[in-house]
């Protein structure tokens, strides 16, 4: 199946200092290569995005975002569809943030702030609330830590089709020989090209893909056993062992930690807003 392009909205103006765009990206749609005269944070509150920037291509989940500095050419799309939230940040407002494309983790607090910023975008800011949300977002962005890597992705061609197929059916266990026959090349050639383009072997990439999908499915409410079967593990125990090896905790502990973090950050969000209000209201 082919991908369809999305036309950028007309009348785009520079952010002062931040503009938030909310848009639904249909499955297999993308924004073609382009750049901005400002910084951008690429994020989806649901679904996953494919992002290409500076010869690197990868997939990010709602737990991850990408920082794109001013002038970087990039392409953004979604294989299965996503709720896209794009933060345009003025060049001068990006002081202290990375000078190259960076994948970083999105805390529940930052996610809540992005959702709030999108909800109030375009409203009159008579009491300065929108400005305070912007300040908090910029502060949170400066506190983020780069992730070692997201899920790498080929830039295009037959290997991109292979990865799309495995993303849709992560239980598919075919190796380089079988996929080579499918794509009209030898297994050795496919393995070599895959490692060159993606930066890891097909086996390692499949293992990372399955963990990526596992977190997505668990976050959507699917049980551990169902998730294990969905992504191709023969038993729950095998899945739990693999998850613990890759992630560092059991699936249950990981999801409990996410829930605690979400509640804690929500409380922190309220606290930071209240502190800003108190500070601004205090006499000098």
C-alpha cells in the first residue's frame, strides 16, 4: 500500500513564542520533507509517528517525542494513524535545548501540559494563563533526558515494507532467508542491508519492536497474557522474562510505575501552577 501526503495548513506564521497544532493523521499519511524557521517538538498523544530527520528514521510512541531544532529538514507520518500534537517554538525560545534532532521521554506532566496547551490554543490570554503553561513546557523540555534510541526505521524501499509488515504483525517470525525470498534478494543480502540501514540486525530489531508494541498494548489496557500472544511469544513466562531483560522490570511493575508517575506528575502540575499564581500575586 502507498502512503499519501498531507498538505501543510495555509497562513502559517512564526510562533511567539509557542504555537500548538493539533491534527489527526490518518493511517499511511505523512508530511513531506520540509523545514521551519523555528524549533519543533513532534509528539502524538495516541498512536505512533514515523519521523525522519538528518538521515535517521525512527518510530516514536506517546511516551516519546522528538526535538527538531530550527532549520532541520524532516518528514513526519503515521503507519496506523495518530493524534498529532506539534509544538512550534520560536528560535530564541529554544535556548538551552539540543542543537541537533533528539528523541526524549515524555513524562505524564509534560504530556498533560501539551494537552492543555492544545486545548487553549487560540484563546485570548487575558490573565496570562497560556503564557504560564508555555513557561512550564519550556522548563520541562529543558529537564528532559535524551533517550539512547527509539525504534529505528528504514528510510524507504523494500526494507520499509518489511518493517511495516512486522509492525502490523509482530508475531511474524520469518527470518532473513524467508524475507529475502519475499523481497527478491538473498537472505545474506537482506541481512547486510538491514543492518546497514537500520543499525542493528533483523533479530535485534524484531526484539525491540516487540517490546515497543508490548508497551503500546499494555498501555491500551490489554492483559499480559493477551499481549504476549499478540506479539508472538509462546507463553506468558517467556514474554515476562524477555520484558524484564529488555526493560528492567516485569510488565506489571512497569505499568504500576507508570500509573504512580502519572498521579505524582498530575499533582506536581497543579502545585506548579498554584506556585506561579502565588508568586505573581505577591507584592514586590
